[in-house]
């Protein structure tokens, strides 16, 4: 099994579980309202469950739902999902030196299961890739503990939201709890000039492009911020990973 006893025995696995448990309630609330939103938007129970189990990307699910219900062209829906998840290209590039010692199937599994918050907590704890076998095992155990909590919280509560969709009013605003937890993580990660600049560029673009239909201002904000920061990093050598000493 992928989650082997060797990983579970590592103290870092238990620490990863504990650290992620502090934000599990926000993840669960977000998943609950995503499940509710899918069913109330007109999707069938089968479609909602399939999207939950196969897509496993809350932001893309929430971005795709109104487009599906509005009858948007397939290319718009696919392009939106692609752009919303562009951040995972950055995540994977950052995690590459941490995971390259593993077999391909293991890297793919870690890539699929690693979400925003597990990435954020992992990179905050480990600023440098492993240099010894012991460090490799410890880092993998911590990452696995992180995303085990994320996956369980998201899946269980999203499926519960589908089951209880007709009993939970959207006016409860539970999805906002998930947004707040993401904001907290993003703020804690904004430790360098380049990261702060990415936040400012994305925010300004989202506001400037607010008039775009189908919430494409969010897609534009993500695309502009990613491209601008790639260019700035290459042109001026700004380090996205270096911790701010101030």
C-alpha cells in the first residue's frame, strides 16, 4: 500500500496530521458547501459524486459549476479549470527537488494528493530539499500526513454536502469559512517580495477585469500573476523561496 507502515511510524507523519488538523474545519466547510452547490446547481447525484472523487480540485469545481449551468462552451470550461489550477505548475516545480528521488508512480501520487494547504504547510516547515535518506523519509511522512487530513476532510464533507444538499441552505455561508482558511494560509506564505508582488498583481488584475463575463476576471488574475512573476524571477533574479529576513 502507498500509505505504508514505514511512513505511518514516522513521527513527522503524526506531526503533519496535527498541523493540518488545525485548518481541517475550514477545508471541511468548503467541501460541504461545494457538495451542496453541485447538487443545487442542477447536477445529478451521480455527476456530483463523480466530480468530487475524480476531479479533487475545489477551486476548479466551483469555477466550473456556474459555467456548466450557464451552458458555456466546453473550451471555456476546460480553459477556466486549467487556468485556475496553474498554481499547481508552480507548486510542482518547487516540489521537484524534494520528490525526484522517488519512483515516477510515487511522484504522481504525491502530486495528485497534494493540495494548496498541504503544500503551504510542507514548504513552510522544510525550506530545503532532503540531503540524506533519513530526511527524505521524514519529509515524505510529513507531506503524507498533511494531505491525508486534507483528502479525508474534503471528500467526507463534500459527499456529506451532496447527501444533505436539500437540507443545508447556502445562506449559511459555510463556504466562506474555507475561503478564510485559504486567506490565512496565503498570508502566512507571503514572506518574500515576489510572493507579495504576486498577490498584488493578482488582486489588481481581478478588480480591473471584473466586468469580464463568466467570472473570467479570476482566470485573468491568475494568468497575469503567474506570467509576471515568472518573468520577474528570470529577469531580476528575485527568489520566490528565500525567506524574508526582516
